[in-house]
């Protein structure tokens, strides 16, 4: 037997990927293309120290309406890209490596590039635990440490001629879910989930956008599921829910 909730999430991920990877590589698909000189254009959450110098923000807020019906648990998935800075190194005759602007092989040319690695943070919480004062203790924090990865590069004969080096900078953040029951003839909950980039900038960091991106959440978005419940459209809600829908406040996101 399959998992109905996971099947629904998988369908949603397929749609969301069209947005998640927008700005990753645009046609023509090469690093030198003019369209690829300003990348990462959607859902960028930078560390707080960079908000004043980059024109980006550190917080994203999603708010929507939920009829819980038989549902009693929130399943949420935060998805974003974490930048990995790829550099190229050539193998020297003495066995060491030297960083180079490009490494030409018979079948391809390798150049430095910023790659996006998908990250996920999950929430599985009873709705009753996300109301009132209890909501503050259910913040979900994540900490992705810095790391370096090495990938050998070989030629057509299998000989090592260089390597790719991928640097990942530390990234910390927080998810803050909250549920509020609204007055009215029907039981409706307002679900609010905010995403915060809490990364502390290194003391010697340059406060420009290019540097900030290495510590940022890219293409940030959320998937929600409440088995047994029903979400209400904010663009076309039932007539009785229009005032509540109009009161929902979203920053840098729009639930669908």
C-alpha cells in the first residue's frame, strides 16, 4: 500500500520544482550566457545582516485557512536550495592541485559554477500543540554546517587530470508554525508558518548579494498537508469565508 499523503506531496513537488529551479540555469544553458549572470531570483532569504545591502529579505510568511474536519495533525515540508560554490583544480605534475579558471577536456570544458543543492525540513505536529502559548515551543530549528566536497576529474583514458571542489557555507534557520481558531459558524483555523534565515554573518564577510547567496535559502517554499482536513482558497473562498480570507497576511509567498 502506498502512502496517500506522500503521493500528494510528490505531485506538489513536481509542480513546485518548476519554480524552485527557475533562475538556476536559463536558456541558453551555459554559465557565460547573459541571462545566467543574475541568478537565484525567487524565494531568496538572506541572513539578517545582508537585508539592507542586497534588497532581499530574511523572513518569509505564509498564512492560509484550514477546515480541520477530521484532521488533527499538520504535515509541512520546507524546501529550498543551498548554494554550493564549485571551483576547478588541475592536477600538477608533482601531485598537487592548482585552481584554474577552466579545465578543458576532449568532451567538455569545466568552469567554476554555483550549484543548488535541494534541502528539506519537515514538521509533523498535532494542531492542538500549535495554538496559543504552546506554539512558541514548537519552532523547528535547523543548522546546515559548512563543508567541502571533492570530485575527481578523469580524462577519456581514466587518468585523473583534476578535481572539482564544492564549498558549502553554514546556514541556520527556523520554522515557526502557529494555528488560530477563527470565530464564526464553521470551524476554521488560520495557519501561519514563517521561515527565518537566522545565519550570523562572519565578521569579515563582504555584505554584497553574491556573498550573501552562499548563506541563503534559495527558491524557498512550503508544502502543507492535513489528512482529513481541507484548505480554503484565498482567491476564491466560500462566501462565508471571504472576510477571513481577506485578513490573511502573506509576505513573499502566496498559498495555492
